C-alpha cells in the first residue's frame, strides 16, 4: 500500500481505483463505470475469478460471507451482514457468496459450514467464524480485526461497554 493512497476494487466492474486515504469516506465514483465504490452493503460475488481479484487487489480487507439457501442460519446472518455494511465500509469490502453454487471454490477455501465469515487481506486469511450471530456479535468479531489492518481504530464503537457472547468458532 502506497502511503496515503488506497487501492479499491470497484464492486460493479472490478476495475482498480486508487484513491487518497483521506477521501476514503467520501470515495469518488469508479474511474471506469462511475458506480459507487461503497454502497453500504455487501456486493454479491458469483464467481471465483472475481473473488480472487478483489482479494488480491484490495488494500482494504475483504470480509466474505459464504451462505447457502437451505441454511436458516445463513439467511439470518445474511440479514445481519447487510446491516453491518454501513458500519464496516469503507475500511473493509463486504462480499457475499452463494457457496452452494460454487462447490470447487468452497473446497479450495475449506468452507465446510454455513454460514461462514472469512476475513482476508492481500490473500492472507486473517480469521474465520461460522454459525449464527447477531449484529453486535458480528461487529465485535470483525471490527477489531479490520481496525487492526487499518492500523488504527476507524470504527465507531457500536456496542458501548457491553460485550456480547462470542459466536461459535469453527
Ligand atoms: Zn466500476
């Protein structure tokens, strides 16, 4: 990462965008498609190539939710993940992946349960967690990890002093 410049991959057309860190919160539109670089919600990713591009080219960590339609916990966490978007962007890129549609990809990433959240930065897996969780649990798990990548604490404190129970690790 160049000092003061952050590479962001467009969630619409996957073009690399380099923007000054100071403008991250008010990111200009994509240089290629003019779409919003941050929409406050997860971007659906439906193929492995796109996923890899985001993970390799993004200077911000990628938080990926792997879900399956038959998993009721998946559906609940998908809703929570949507709510987490405005809290975690622009310090992370949130993407959601229908794992059932991509069996080879899921095997490569060793996702064995749904839902699974995977946090990656420059292709390195930082953390993963599986199972049901509410918004406070998701933010208390992901927030410090994402803040650690940013090297400071970019996130507002959504939970106050209350520490919810940890979701199941897996
Ligand atoms: Zn674009």
